[in-house]
C-alpha cells in the first residue's frame, strides 16, 4: 500500500467509551447470524399463515400494477404509490407517496410464484427483519470496534440487535406485509452507514459507490431514509477520528443519491411537498385545529412514543382522530413530553463533545423521529407505531449500553453483575417476546385486527368504522341466527359511534346506511345516511347506487312521494343517470298510476341507457295498458333483442300479437 493511501485511512475509535479487558469480544459471525434468523422466526413465525390485512390491499392484493408481475414494474416506478390501487394519481396526504421499491418487490413475487401468496410475503418480511438485525450487529461491531466486553452476549452490538428484534412495537412493520417499505428503508440505510464506515477503515472507493447506491434504494423504499443524511455524519463524528474533509467525501455520494431521488420524485408527482393540505379529517387530522392544539397534540404523541418504547402496551394499528385527542399547549399531557424532550436535547448536546454513546442514541432517535413527527409537515395521521421502527434503534442502543456497560457501575462485583444483569435482561427479552407473539395474532386478518384494536382505539372514527364494517360483513356471511344478530348489533353500535365522532366520515355513513337497510330494514334512515354522503361528496358512486338499490326494494304506494323526493335529489346530482329516471318512471307508473309521467321518465331512461331492458319492458306494458299494441310490440321486440332468452318478454310478445290479430291495432 502506498503512503498516500495509508494516510487516507481513518481510525475507527468507538467513541469515548470505557474499554473493558477481555479475552475476546466477537462471536463467530455465522453463529450470530443463525441466532438472529432463528429468533426472527420465534418472534414472527406465527404470522406466516396470516392473510393480507389493512393497507396490503392498496399495494398488493388490489394493486393493478402489482398483479401484472414484471410487466407492472415500469408503471410502479412511473406513478404515485396509490395509483395502482385507485387507477389515477390521488394526493391523499401532504407530499404524496413515492415508494416504488417495496411495491416492485410484490410484483416480483407475483411473477416468480405465479400468484400473490401472503405466506411468501410474510416469509420474506421475516427474513428481511433478521437481515436488519444482522446489519445492526455488523454496523456497531465496526463502529464500536475498540470497545471490549467480557462475553460476546454482553457486547453492545449484540444486545442492541437482539433487543431491537424483540421489541413489540415493531409488530406492525413485520406482521403487516405492507410494512416492507419500512424494512427495506432500514436495511439500505444501515447498509449505507456500514459501507461508509468500511470505506473510512479500508479506503476503497467502491465502498462509497455501494454506500450511495444503498442510500438511493433506501429512498426508493421510503422517504425517511433521508434522515440518514444526518445520522451518517453523526456516526462518523462519534465513532471515528475523521477530518471534516473526509466527512465531505463520504457525504458526496449520499447527496448525489438524494438529489437524483428528489428529481425523479418531482417528475413523477409534479411536486416535492404538495402546497395544498387534504380537506378530509382522515388524511389531515389537524383539520380545524388551532396552532396551539396542533403543537400540543404533537407533543402529546411524542410522549406516547417514549411510553411505547419503555412499555409497549397496549398496541394498536390506529391512532386516527380522536383516539389521540386534540389538546392545547398548556395541557399537562403536552408539557411533560416537552420537558422530557428538552431534557434529552440539552443532555445530548452537553456531552456531545465527549462522544458518549448514549448521546449518539438520543440524537439518532430525535433525528429519525423528526420526519414523521408532524412538525416538519403533516404525515396524514397523528402517529403510528410503524413510524417509530427506525427511531427505536436509538432506544435499544441506549438500553444495550445500559446492560452492557453502565450497569457495571452500580454492580462492581463481576459475579453479582453477571447474574443480576442476566436475569433483568432475560426478563425484558422474555416479556418482549411474549408480547410480540401475542400481538401477531391480531394481524391474522382484517376482522381480527379491527375487532381487536377497536377495544383500544374506541374513540377513533376510522377504527370504529373498520370494526363496524367487518361485523356487518360477518353478519351477512353467517347462517347462525343468534350470531348474525350479535354481529349486526355490534356493527350498528360501532358505526353509530364512528359517525358521532366525525359526522363527515363518508365510509362510516355509507356502512351505517347499509346497516339500517340490512339490520333494521329501515329504508328511510338508510337512504338518509346515503344522502349525507352525497351531500359531502356528490361524486360518491357507492352512496348514489345504494340509494337507487334501496329505493328499488320499496313497493308500498304510501312511500311513493318519499321515493320521488329522493329521486329528484339524485337526479339533481346526476341528471344523466338512466337508473334514476327509470326508477321515477316505475314509481309514477306502478305506485301512483300516472302513466303520462311514467312514459316521460321511461323514455328518458332509454335515451340515457339504451340497453335498459327493464325500461323497454315497462314501456311495453304501459303502451299495452293504453291499448297502443303496435308501440307495445315495438318495445317488447327491442327488449327481446337485448335478451332473447327472457321468457317474460316472449310471453308479452305473444299476448300483444294476439291482441293485434284480434284487431286491437290503432
């Protein structure tokens, strides 16, 4: 090696951490790898037979691009992440979503295995999770190279990885297949950090290239990878003797990757951050909140994140309004987290010059949490457990430092330290493992997830809607009368709660209308819910069609005026609806006996929907009642052209021909 290359190497120092005399720190990497992969299956093996749940429909099951396999990959990288599900680009949340890599991986699964299979997807997630732990171990093995430990299982790198794996707050990321975006973002971010550290040690420029490429793939997985632009130089500062010039060198490929990603993202979405916030509470939870309420609530959620790290119970997938209540800045629930975070910042900045490992853990946590905190921009919900997946590494690093180093200060006697720390550590791991395995059961399918989590998120308009909808589905599927009644009652209870929490909840109103129709046979109240949806969103096709469907099921002449009143409202919303005009023709003819008005609307229905067989048949009957058999025959013949096998039409044609033969033609 030449002198220039030798000088360019940087010593990995491990930060200002006490050295500990030892006969060897590092266990053979093959054994640690085996431990991580076995432990991953212990923790998440019971998810292998779980179904697709929650947002899996958006990115996998009902995504048109994913279902094309390899043929859909180009479209996946060319459009917003929601486009494959909705069929068009929709800005549902601020900033949009461009996370093509994980969705592309599902398309590859579809192509390779011939069909979408949740077992395969869960298996891949578990393997990726184990890989994440291995990378955590490798990263801190390198960064803390100078740190010594008496036993490998008390080393900070191993404890950090194993505690990270066991933490129950990660269940949403691993058990929910869609969480692969988080898994891949973490993997590529860690790989970028690892290759940066390797470059500083080996001075091989290809490692910088790998670092930059990994960072780019992380950004394509999920945008929060961008926070490693702060994490990587922070790690370089804490754990190396690197010069400022060298830091600029290692950051160059990361900055190039970031610029390229942002450029591509801008070309695809048309913006970096959408200038307009969604006007719907479920995608903008701070809608209508004051500035004080917004930041008071943000502080409250930041406090919940800390609580979940120390005590991960209860867990839920839903933190939508108003499971998290809006609170002001003067509320104690915001003041306590404010004090806690100020304390963390002040402490870490005070000791940063001494390069304390706990200071790095705190700063890593704060950096990676910042992008999903709602402080920088709204993320579409108050908080989520998956948002803390990447930040939680800072917590487990500090926890590992405590067990692997700090605890020795309180228990100087080596023998006592070993068994006390061992008991405490194993107890934590055992409790984490039990909680993780039990929590996975909730992710079995949508029904178990929604009906389990509604017991926690009972004040969330979204979760109560989801639970009510699933109970409604189950009620229609079961043949057990008593169970069906029980499901209907729970459905009605949760749906009423959902719309009371947020009266503008369109899906909740729609499902409540369905519950009125199916459970209570209260067609007027059912239609009332549908009309509320239409008032909120006149383009809602489901509410429109459900209104027509329920109106068609009413046959009592006493309800004719009510039906016409609703039809006029529907006709105002969509004058080009053949279904509504046919229904009005039917009401005037069959329920009110007004043949003239019936004819007007039936003819309009045919003009709007030329293939409406029922309209032709009703017009045939109407003309027959007027003894205009020639016109009646014309209508029946057109109906027969559309459906030659319709026996009723054939019979009416024969009857009409008989009248014509008897001299009934006008």
